[in-house]
C-alpha cells in the first residue's frame, strides 16, 4: 500500500458489529463495495459513514474473499488523504489475491485438522494393548506401535528394518503372503485370521489378526 492507503481490515478492529451490519450484508452477498467518497455511503450505513468520517477516511474498497463459493472474509483498501476511484484492474487484482489467500488459509486449516487427527490416531495406537503394524507393498514395516515391540521382543530400531516375512513362521509365509496379495488386489480386508509368528528369542506365538488396506489419494 502507498502512504495514503492501508489495509482496511486493520481499521475495523474492536468496532461494534452493528456498526458494520450494512457492510457485512454486502460482503456476505459477494458484492464488491467500492465507495470513492464515504459521503456517498447509503443511509443504512450511517454509523459506518460517521465512523469513517471521524477517522478521516476518504474512499473505501472492499472485495469479498471466497472459498468454494462461500464468503470467508474480505480484502479492503482505504484512502485517508484523497478521494480515489479504483480501477477495474485493481478490483480484479484484489479478487485474485483474495482467492489465493482463501485457498492458502483453507489449506492451513485442513493441514492443521489433519495433523490433529493424525496425532489422535497415533496416540490411540501407542496406548492400546494390541499390536498394530503397517507394511508397504513390498511387505516392509513402515509403522508399528509399542505393543508390537513388546510382543515380538525386537527393538524399535530392529523392527524398522524388517519385512513381515522375517518374523512370520515358515509354515505360514505362503498363506499370509497370499492373503496380503488378495487384499492389495481386491481392496477388501480380512477380519480375524490366525497366523504363527516367531519372536526375537525364537518362541512361536499364535496371533489372531485383522488386516485392512490403507489407500492414499492416488488409490
């Protein structure tokens, strides 16, 4: 902004909501509010006009910010030293900036919601008594909880380098591999099947296990 223009939003801090009711109605209806002279504000905006005149504002421009068709807030400019009629190019630029800002804000909200969801998910998995593990398409472990560490007796560092076949009993490797391949192929999980695994100290343990696919955004 130049020295005689500033972000309009900063001038609306701590202003009673009823003073801006006309403005809110205009923005909510996705209308651009372009007031080259604040004296021309309509009678419904008398309180807003009085406030701007008190603050020495000459001209106003407010452009709604939308995300997926919903107005989220607005970008605003004001001139405090001279009257300005903003060009259509400036209004279009503000619309473009508004779209960029809205998308960035929504991505940030979505990322934060996803982060909180993942934290909750991980907390549940780490505190449950049942062993939980995830493998990639090659069968290598990509995630497991502390219960699995206790169950198999391997350290966390050791399990990170392992493939499920390395702790599966030889007699069950073919059967569990066929089950995993069927899940990859059909996308349907298997609820409660029994397999024999071998712990770090060589003990065989029989585990009842449910297996489900995890699909990313690429399928």
